[in-house]
C-alpha cells in the first residue's frame, strides 16, 4: 500500500521473533475512502474476522478516508483492537475509548493482607508474554509500563495493558500494573483504574507526597467511573533518598506492601550489585523495618539470573531471614522456588501450632494471660502464629484438622 504523506501513525511490533502481535501503519487522507491491506500469518483461518474487527473500529471512530496496513503475526482480538485504537487516537487526538468486553473471571478483588510471595513482571508492550501467564500461578502478575517499555512505545503500551486487564485471564493472580514514575505515571491511571486493577506499583518512590498524588488521582477516577473496589499500592524504593524516607512512604494510605529495587539502588550508590548483597544490606534492612513498623508486607528485589535455581534458592532463604515476605521474578521458572522457600517450613509451623493451641486452651479456661512453657505470649505473637497456620493450611502444608491431630500426637 502506498502512503502519500509522512503524517503516519506507526504502532505495534514487527520483525523476526515477534509473535501474537501486529504492526499498524495508518494515514488519514482527504479522499479515497477506506483502504485496508492485511498481511497475516493466519489469513486463511481468521482473515475475515480480522478485517471485520478492523473495519468495525474504523467505523466506531467515524473515519471516512483512511489508509491502513496491518502486518499480523497472530495477534488476538484485544491486541489488534489496542493497536488500532492507539493509531487512531494518535492521528485524531480522540479521547473516545474502544472497549472490549471484560471477562467475568476478572471481576475479583484482593485483600490488604493477601499472600504476595511472588509477582511476575511482564513488559506492557509485549502481548505474547501475557497470554496464559496466569497458569504458572504467581501471586501477582505485573504488567509493566515503566522500565520494560521503550519511551517511544509507552503511549501505545497503555492500550495493551488496559485491554489485558479487561480480556486476559489472570487465573486468580493479583492484577498488578507498574506505572511510570510520578508525576508522569499519573497519566497512566485513566487506563487502569476503571478496569479492575488490584494493585499499582509506584517505581522510584522517594516521598509520601508521591503516594498522596497517586491516591488523589485514583479517588478522582473512581468517582468519575463509579469504581468501588479497592486499589492497593506497592511503592518501590530504588534510591538512597527513598531508603531514608521509607517509613513515611510505608505509612501512606492504601500502601499494603513496599518493595526494593536493587538495580537502580546500587546504581544510585555508584556500586555494583552482588549475589552476597553486602552493598544493599543496610537498604534492605531499612525497608524491612519500615514495613514491619507500618504493618505492611516487605517485598525483595528480583533475582536476575533465570538459569541458576540454586543461587535463587539461597537468595530466597537469606531474604526470608532478613524479614522479607516475597520477591519479584522475571521468569515463570522462578515461581516454584520462590514459593517453596518463602512458605513456612516445618519448624515454623510446629511452633505456630503450639502457640495457637496454648491460646485456645487459655481462652477456654478464662485466662487473661497466654503462656507457652515459662514464656508469656503477647497477642501480636498469637496473631502472627494464626496467620502462619492459615497460610500453611491454604498451601496444603497443614491439615485443616491440624489441632485434633496435634492433640492426638
């Protein structure tokens, strides 16, 4: 197809290795009507359906004269729709949305204290990696609009992420998005808040003021779009200033977890990240202590070597010993190891069983004080033990009838 001007919208991905995506070249014209050329790897099976969607979106935006070339490598309808809409809105400055259906499976909310052992990062402009990501059972799936997306692609990535939130089955994983650094990331929120995002990650966070701005924008959009479900926040500490401000950040409204990002943090220090983590011990300890003081979850950085499972195991063990409750991952193969070694072990479960049992027996006797042997047990200790018991039961590490089994042992 011949394009007559240089006022083109070029949207999407193409080239060697690209799959489940498409590239759209679009030009508005003064005459000539609607001209569409489709080059697709699945032409024989889905060509008619693809054209129907293309023409339907053009009609939705009321375009009369337009030239479109779609180079398709098997894009699903939500992806094709996102690419077409981004191209049209770039050319027309239209604010009108072309919304695909919301899957009924995606209507769930998440809770403040939900288990967050793992969160899987997926680049927001690479739809092929999003398909069926939930079958790997991460605690959360992060659609990333920040570092994983090139600056020139950030605008169109918002449409992909929005459509993924509406039409990608997350298989029960917490539906997360990492926005861009505040204040630029505030513009991402209109693509996320109305579409049942569960949790937003706030990168390179350095003050409670940034969290306030995010909450303010969320409240405005929730009112505008009549959204009632909670939207939780997870700031990411990635600088020396962020580390020193970590407590005020952790205590901010709607923050349920706080993570540390060690690649940017060590770069800020002017040092190199090592597997031993000596250079980040202070920062990680500060983040853990801030989280515990604020009553939220502490989430460790990602482990970048996707091939070394033994090193990942050792990293998780050290992380848990520091007080972290989970970590990020960049490949599905890391999920099993992360879950296995953040989960409560046999010794932790046994201790929790004794504490909870002592509490139950003391309550039955009308005692105001709970003791285990010669040690007094404070209510927060009992609460943590019960939470660990509940987690162990939910993970199949402990029978729901554990107390009767405990008493019979």
